[in-house]
């Protein structure tokens, strides 16, 4: 009997439109021979189920079910395709835990930890994962521009602490631009992280759990036309993405080892995509995404293709493993 899989998409953050595209990719590739896939869009105002003919029905949040004309629809598991809140920060995972609904990907704790850039970097330090020098600000803190520059130098990156797709990120070259960059970051959330500039090759690398083993995918080298790998570079073609990355054997070995170590140290499940910048031969960890983009412009599908793993095969494997755990 086919299992009913809810593909949740949308979300509360600036990444909601990207999530809708990722969710559509999951709907397209998850095998119809084994599963019924169902589109569920989550927003701040409502949770809706969209039938194949486009009709909308309200999701009952008490048990994550849908009342349809033919009867009550319940799901066997959830495929989470929400980037940002509430799908990547542990909120949705906690809800599913409470109602006993199996879901693909990381636990609520791991999701919350990895989504918080500051906490994630701190959690990785005992595992000897190199990273940039950083400075933290909370909304309402006094802003001492000189202290920031003394710590991280110029240029530097000002980032929203809990955000993705480069929303709320600025590269600051002059002290006079610091306050404006911090204000942009605070528009995305109440915490900011400011990091030193690392001058080296930037790479993005996927790691997946596939067929009961952890696999490191071919890395992608990022060559941005813009000042850094911002939203335009990621989604509007303003970058060259080279897969596999042009790395020396030593660089590649160090990157693969560190990417797998990050994945396992943080107890990631499913897929992830982490970002590193090289200083010499040593990759420095920047951040990790536990619900990476799956659109045509996204890096993880490019890496999976080079590795010879289809989206269909990966998605099926993730769902089957989740149902076995259930």
C-alpha cells in the first residue's frame, strides 16, 4: 500500500519563495509508484493542503490531518522542504515530535543548533573545526564600531545570525558603513554575527546519508561576480559554480575530512550543505544548511548529479529510512 507523504514548504522567513520551489522539486521526484505525495504550505497565517486540482483545505494542527470531502487524510511521514523558520530552526520538528509524526532530516535540537550560526560555531570548536574570528551583537546592545574592527578587522562580513540565502548579509569595507550593515542584519532577526574576511577559495559541499552510509559529495567552487556570494550570485546567475571544485589533492582531502566531521559531530540526518573558505590548504567552516535548496539553481542537486545520485533515489531512500524508524 502506498504511503502518504506530506511535503511541507513555504515558511515564515524571506526564503519562503525558494522553499516553494524546493518543495515542488520534491513533489516532482518522489516516486509515485511507492508514495502519494501531498503539498502542504505553511505560512504565518495558515497551514493549507493543496489538492492536485488546486483546491485548498485547512490543515488541522491538532494531529496534522486534513478533512477532505472523501474523508480524513492522515500522513505517514513528512518531507520537510522549508528553508528558515519554522522548518530549519527546530520549531516544526518539535511540533512533529509532540504529535508523533515521523519526519525526514535532523532532530529538533540539531536543527535549532545548526540554524544558529553563533551556537553552531561554538559547538564545533571542541572538535577542532577552524572558523573565522567573530564578534556578536544582540538587538539593543551598544554598538562600538572601533571594538568590532579591532576584533575582526576590515573588510568583514555582517550577518543575521539566523537566516539563509544570504538575506541580511553585507560585506563591510569601511568603518562608516558598519552601522548600516548591522541595521540590515537586524531586519532579519535579533542577533548578529560579524566575521573576519577570509581571503581564499570558497566552496560549498554536500554531505548525505544514503544507503546507510555517510557520503561526501563533490564540492562546488564559488566564483561570484559580485563582492561575495550574495542572493543575486546564488539565484540570479551572478556567479560561476564549478563542480567539482578546482582543489589540490591536499585541499580536497582536508575538505572532505572536515565536511564529514562537521556532519557527524553535529549529528546531522538526511542531507546537508556546508560552506568553507580556504586559508592555504585549511578549509575554515562558515555555516551549514540542513534544509539546503533543491531548485534548479541550487548547489546540492548539481553535486548529486556529479556523484551519480538522482534526486529520486535520494528522496526515496530518505523516506524509506524514516518509515523504517517509525
